């Protein structure tokens, strides 16, 4: 009998992460998602997944508090034992993030440290600490950004951390290859969500400009990203490894 696979998506209660977990559930996977501080949104997503006939659980995780990772791993272990018959996860999607537009001249050490914890240090060590809970033959998807390829003023810290994650992903792919674990990057372009205080959604001029430099003539939506992540968390992508896939509609070509 086939055993249902489990996907863990950090930051899965809203925006891109929400679409990812819904697409993964449609694909037939059970879901564990994390949220930062809005448990109500997270439980609403869990309820949607349950109506699709899949198991789902939400666990709180705040990557800006680096010391919280160990407590999260303990909670995850208990959740797998009590709610998922002791199964391990098969796919890890490192999606949780934060946004802010901060010019290079005005960036502070505190800004730098906060972005480091959430976007790189947290990804690095959360992934490391989950290795014993990740099945051989599984996969890791790290969410990056189009801004590692093209410069967007105000994103020097954010994009630097995402560049570090892209390099890390290739090392993970190499070092976990003997376990049959694949690691890839999905790099979205500008997406119309509430990310970074809904900076694109609430700024018609910026949205229009970004659409004008994108080959497909619009900015992205959350539903443009989830299906790509779901593809990478499937056997259909079993020979895709160590790759950066930009999902941006062809911006700045």
C-alpha cells in the first residue's frame, strides 16, 4: 500500500505559502505548515486542506528568534508521532520570510541580523536539524527571489540573503545526493500579495512599471508559484536537482 507523503511548508498560512500548501494537498500530500503569529489564518488553511481529504496541522515558528528552532523541531517530532502515525516528512519547503525596503545607506546592523535569522541562518539550521526527520528520496525547495539576478533598490540585505540560500541549495543537493534527496530553488519575480506591506498591490505606479518590464505584461499572483513548488515536490521532477527556477513571467530579460 502506498503511504501518503508529507510536505512541511514554512510560512504556509498566507500569500505564496498558502497557495503552495493547497497545491501540494491537491497533489495528494498531507501537510504541516508553520505560521508566525496569526494562528487563525493558519487554522483556516488547515480546514481547507482537511475538506480536500488530506491531513493537516499548523505549528507556530518564528525564525527571527533563532533559539525557537529547537522547540519547533521537538513540536514537529511530537506532531509526526501523534498525528501522522510516526511518519517522517518527505518534502521541506523553506518559504517563511519577511520583507522591508531598506536602502543600503540606511541599513542597520539590527536590520541585517533580523534578515539573516529569517532568510539564511534560520533556513540553514532548520534544514540541518530536520535531516533526521526527512525521508530518503525526498526533496527540499528553498524560496529565493528574482532580485538575486537583477538589482532592486532597497533590497540589498534581502537579496544578499537569498543569494546565500541559492548557494546553500547547491551544496545541500551535492551533500544529500547519496540519500536521494533533491534540493532546488524557486525564485519568484514581483508578486501581488501582502508581502512587504503589500508594496506592489498598494502601489499602482510600481505595479505598472513592473508589468511593463515583464515579458508577459503583468506582475505575478500567488497562484503562479504554488504549482511550480508542487512540481518540484513530485516524482515528475525526480531528475531536477540543484537548480534555480525563476518564476517571474520573464522580467528584465
